[in-house]
C-alpha cells in the first residue's frame, strides 16, 4: 500500500518527535537545508553546496518504514555531529564512507539488527576484521592498511562496482510528469523494497558521500552547537544520550603540532654567560675579561615499555 504522506511530511514527523526526545538530533538536522536531488540515490550530506544541505531521493524515503526512516535520519545527524563529511573526509571516497558507516552503525543500528531488510547489508566491524567501539580515524587507517582485502569485503557484501554504462542507466525514467512531486518519474532511482533501499544506502560506493568535503563554516557551526550544549544533560536524549563523550571529543579543537614544537623549542633552550680572555671587554678592552654567551639545550627522551603501546604506535 502506497504511503499517503509525502516524504517531507514523514521526515517532519520524525523531527517533531525529536523536539521532545533528542534536542541534539533536532539541532543537527536543522543546521542544513533539505533538497530533493535526482542525482542522489538515497540520502546524504552535501557539504560543498551553499548553503550546506541534505540531499535525498523521495523514492528512498518512501521505501522505508517509520522506524527505519528515523534511524537513517539519525545516522546522517550523527555523521554531521562527528564531522565525518567535512574535516574528517579522506580519499579514497569509498573507504572514507565505509569507515564512517561502520562507526555510526554501531551507534544507531545495534538495536535494529533484526529489522526487516537490515540483515546482511549493514557493515559492522566484524565484517571487515575491525575492532568494536573504535573511531573513524582508526577504522580508516586499518582499512587502508589492507586495501585489497577491504575491496574484496565490499564486493562480497555489496557486489562489484558498476560500470560507467550501468551508472548512466540507473534511476527512474527521466522527464516531468504529474507524479513528479511523489518522486515517481522524476529521474530518481526507485526501489522494490526496503532491503534493496538499505543495501544501496549502506554501500560505500553509492552517492551518499559525493557531497563530502571541507567546509569551515559548517565545522564551526557544529563545534559551537556541541560546545554550547555539552553541559546540559537534558538536551542529549534518545540517540545521543549514550554517546555524548564521543561527540564532544570529535569537536574538541585539534592541537597544532607546529605550535607545540615551537613552544617546546623555546622552553628547552637556556643560555649562560662565561668569562673569557679570548674575547675583549667592550667597555674596558683587554684589561678586563670579556663575556661569552653559551646556549644549551636539555632534553630527556622516554619510551613507555610497559606494554600499553603497540609496536606500530611506538614506531610512529
């Protein structure tokens, strides 16, 4: 039975519930515009557009039940709050998208694993030989260390990458029609059921990450939003309540290694003066010994050998 509500009405209903259940989700969703995009197969953040937006395929929204729609919307909000689409985006795109999806799925999908259409299409750490409860940068590094195996695992779960001809032929029939408002005939990709839609959304080779890239303004807005609300427990609810620490840590300003090295270089240098006959005194000539300035540096190198550091960390 076709849903009588438009995709926008269904998403607005979820957002209205967040007003009472999770203010942080509400704030993140409200930071960006929501735009129908015929080039977007599912839904994804576009940090390159002005203003930043969440582009979506109305057919994708229609293919999801209410519970799964809320989970997908929350997933996009988590990516925004963790700043995956902006400051943490790296190439290759598909590895960056996979690392982000694995990180967020542990937060959002762990209670929905038995939902129709999720089994076998949600990338979890065990599927890619990754540890549980880690973070984006760690997952990205591990996936890149064994890139060939990563590609094989992606192919196993989502199939081989489409050829250029296949990509051009995907989507609904082009052109305008009276059903365009509902997403049919608007050029958007169509799905036969929820499982097919979710598989496309979870696929790191899909269009979800096409709009990812640096955006300092959006980054600053997210940082300010998190910092302003991190001390108010009432604003962290249904989804974000258990992951306040991870979100706050992701928005903690990075330390500039150049500044640290500069200050370190200054702090370890000391100087002293010694009396010497080899240098004439500027005021009294050879009758009085001169003074020579010597710069010295004292640095102690220490290595943790307790076993808490791995060989790779020690090598770095």
